[in-house]
C-alpha cells in the first residue's frame, strides 16, 4: 500500500513541474512583450518630443528671418535650416520646402483689438513619403510593426511694429498742463517753457517712450510727425505738418527732432488731420516701412481740431494701409470724444492724460505692449 502511494506521486510531481514550466514561459513571454512595448512607447514619446521641438524651432526661425529680411524665400530657408539643426531620432529633421508655408494670422494687439500679421507655418513630418521618412523603432520588428510616423505643426508670428509718433506743436502746447495760461516768465516766441509747459511734459514722455523701446526684446522702428497749422506767428513761417523723422531702427532721429522743436517756438492752430495724413505717409513709405510689421500710429493732441477736416475722416485711409491709430488727449481742453472716435475707427485705443505723470504712464504702457513671438 505504501509502495503504491509512493509510486503514484511521481507522475504528479512531474505534471506539476510541467505546468510550472508552461506558466513561467507564459509569464516570460508577457514580460518580454511588455518590455518591448515599454521601450517602443518611450522611444515614440522621445521622438515625438524631438519632432515638436524641431518644428517649433523651425517656425520661430522662419518668423525671425521674415521679420529681419522681409523675404518669404529667406524665411523658408531659415526654417529649413533651423529644422535640420535639431535631431529627431538621431538625425537632423529634413523638411521639404512645401512643409513651410505663410499665412495671415489674427493676433491681439494688446489694447483690446486685433491685427492681421504674416505668420510662418511649419509641418514637421517623419512619415512615409516625407523628406525624412518614417522612424525605425528599436524593438519594432518583435511586435511586427517597426515603423513610427509622427507629424506635428507650428505657426509663429514675429510681432514687430513700425511706430510713428504724431505730436501736437500748436500754440496751446506752451500752456501749463493743468491750466489755460502760459507759465510765468514764459516767452512763447522763443521756445516753450523747459519744465512747466505741456510741450516740456511731452518731451519727457517721448524720452521715456524711447527708453522703453530700447529695453524691449525686438527691434522696433520709430518715426515722427509734428503738426500745427500754417501761420506766421512771431515772424516765423510755421508749417502745418512736418515729417520730422522717417522710420528707423535707431531712435536718435526722433530724439534729435524733439530737441530741435524744444529749442524753437511752437505756434499755430491745430490741424490734426494734416498730422494724421503725414503719419500715414511715414508708415506706408515703401523705402522705410516693413511689409510684415504691425503699423502703429500714436497721436497726441492737447486741444481740438480747429483747422482742416475732421480727423476721423482719415481712419479709412489708415485702415486700408493696415495702420492702427492710438490717440492721446492731454489737458482738459482736448476733445476726448473726437479722439475716441478716431481711435475706434482705426482699431486703436484712446487714452486721456490729465497730468504730466499720467502722460508718461500712457507712453510707457504703449511701448511695453509689444508682443513677441507666439507659437501655436
């Protein structure tokens, strides 16, 4: 009896060993599949991230070149070069020229409105038939699918601005900021009071504006127009409107123009329309303006138009030339309603400065609201 029991237990143990071997084989197979799958997923995630980085870099490089050269062909080549400088699965990303296109992008101008600018769109591909082809997975053949074909895209816009300051040099700019009389001892036939006049406050605000532009990341262009109205005040021939400085990446011409005006009489009535039209000429001058830049006019007045037509009539011309007009009224004598109408009609914003400090704050705000590159 004992012998019989002992004999029958041997095949039972053998069967158990056989079952364990099968179970271990199954577990090892599952572990192998999971390991291969994990390796493939990790590789795919890495390659997808690399492709996103390369595509974003290409779009940004193209947008920077478009801003700098104003040439779509140069921008396309810059995008292709930037993509190739970034590795995807061990090789620089190779794009075809057709993968880089240009499109109009609507962006927030920072003042509650929008502007339409030229953007660079890049489609990054590692797909079958693309310039770079698909990606070979390290463990792909084990699972019978050795190829990975990711695709992504990015659009970048370089929000450069061409800016023209259009400033009032009519006789009222000799007055004090909060009053209606000239500062004591002022001789408006010589030059505006260097500290107490509205013109002196404007001069300080423009200097702050230029300093803020110099502190921004991008290189903005700046020009300037001054306006009053034709007169012979103080025995001088006062012109209606003057282009003081064409657009330039150096802001010294504007500072020099302000220094020159500060040392001479500011006289005459107020022809805002003439100033706006000269500002449009500055911003649309093909020799100095940039085709793909955001065009912005900053118009200041301390009074109301009493010569020339209604300034709002110029808005359609500004909009047709892709120009946004921001208006600033300075002093209680200024017509805020008229300047609000002009800003609204030209997709801009109206500001009112009751004090010299408020005027500086407004110029700082406009200068600082300079969006940089955005990528979608």
